[in-house]
C-alpha cells in the first residue's frame, strides 16, 4: 500500500501517452477539434500524474513531520 500512488502514476502515464497519441492522430486526420480536446485531456491527466507521484513521495518521507 505504501507505493500504490506510484503504481497509479505509472498507469496514468500510459493514459497520458494514449491521449496525446489520439491528439496526434486527430491532427493527422485534419480534425483540429479532436486534436485540441485530446490535448486538453492529456494535459489534465499529466497534472494528475504529477500529483500522484509528488503526493506519494511527500507522504512516504521518513522522519519528523511538522503538524
């Protein structure tokens, strides 16, 4: 359970790559609206991925914590 956030982050990296891949495919098919919205989705997933990695790192620190 201690490293579950890292596992979730890795899964979300795969989702980010898929979203940006769909954006690239939409751009190649001359569908700028599809490319735009998949890029937005990819950016939001990237933020969530960073949150999972950073949050897990912060909460797994050993030592004294200010309360």
